[in-house]
C-alpha cells in the first residue's frame, strides 16, 4: 500500500486557472518528501488535498489506501486521526497549558467527551512528558503556551504530532517564519520525529537548499504542475532554473 497516490488530479478554486493540473504523484510509506516551488505553485493546495480538507474536480486520490471523499463520516474521522499536520501558524491555543496543546494530537482518537475530561484533568501525562523530552522541552508541561518563545512553540507542535503517532505527517511551510539556524534545527527535529517510527512526511518548503539537506526526495511544483520529481541529491541547477524562472 502506498501512503499517497494521486492520478490526474485537477483542483480549481472558482473559474480561474487550476491550483493543481493533472498531477500524478506516489509517496511510499516511510518516505520523506519535500515540496518545493515559488509562491502560488500549488504546494499548500496539494497538502490540503492530502489532508482530506479539499476534494479534486477530477482524478483519483488515495490517502493511506482510502479515497477520503468516498468514506462515511466515521471512517473519514478515523482516517484523519492517522494524519498529523504541522502548519506555519502552528494552530496552538496560546492561553492553554502546553500539556493541553500536546494532547490535542489525541482528539481524533479520543473523541470530544474524553477530550473535555482531559481539559479538567490532563490524561496520559507520562506520554506528554516523553514527547516533550524528545523535542527538548523537559519540564515545560504546565507552562502557558503563549509564554514560550517561537522556537519552543514550534517544538510543542512537534510534540503534538508525536503523541498523535500518525502514519502520515503533512507540514505546510513549518519553518518559513524562523531564522536559518532555528529553521534547520526545527526541520531536523521534524524529520527525526518522522524517521523514528517510519512515518511518511510530505513537507512544503521555500528553501530548496534546506529541502535538499533534510528530505530524501524533492517534488518541484510550478503553476500547479509537477516540474520534476527526483532524489534530493539529483536536484541541480537545471531543476532550480526550471522552477524559479521568470515569466509563465
């Protein structure tokens, strides 16, 4: 079973040019794949599609062996619980303690009732502590999240993925707001989190050099189309020029 399979995918927003046009892509379990390309290339649209947040106008999509659009609501929720997401803006609740933001990774499996109980008395704190230790935040469980630095909040989001223990991690520009040194450190943590249990990673990045260093394979997108799909070590000057050339 592939982690992701897209065949002839076309996605449009309204009557304009397609956000994705005739996209074919396969990602095997355990791969670390970087999506690179200029702004507006379709990277975020592709990730939202794979997360089950959008449905294509045409083509075939399989995520972890299932077509999200063809599932009943309960099965769709179960599928989404197997998909971890990391966004540039992190989706953390600032006034809540770190433990609650980390445990939010379990909500897809827990359900609303257990989630409410955990807000009153946090559950599975040993697993939270272990995840925080893995990302270098020992002893931070009871801190207010909005009192942490930006880099610490990035690591809280990674700890949330760890406790969720998903099969597929989708990360949309997770380091674009960070300085180069911190971006390298956070992406190193993210790829380490994925590699630890053979999870699959699909991550969009503006920094192609960072993507080459941290991903096994790069998929270049431009104007909604795949320009190249290569091992990271084979992405050279010609591929970069095709991706970032001026004009249409």
